[in-house]
């Protein structure tokens, strides 16, 4: 579990990501549906590599990613690490 200070510091380095209760959320607006699917494929590869899987909502050109550590019930370093990987 991250402290409020750790979470605030992580969010300062993750533009577009927001705390939503006990989760991190980011909404991506893409140019097209195929672009949205490409983003999801990239996130899926990163998630598999880290063995940490986000909730993914695809709505045409909009992709919403939600991260939290299900086993801990809160945001952990695993979530902020995956968010950083997604942003890189």
C-alpha cells in the first residue's frame, strides 16, 4: 500500500492519471477504433509481462484503464509501475 505522499508523488509523474478512490484511472482518447485496439494490445503485453492486469474499458475511440492491486484492495507500487510502463 502506498502512503498518500507516495501516491501524490507518483501521480505528479503520471500526467492524465487520477486517483479514483482506491484505484488509478486514465482515459485515452484515440483517433480511431483501430488505434484504441492497438493501445489495448500494447497494454495487454505490458500487463502480461508484469503479471498485473488492469481493468480495460473500450468505447469506440475511448479507452479507460483502471489499476489497483486486487489482492491488497488499494493502489500499490505495482500499479504505479504499470502506469509508468504504459506511459513510456
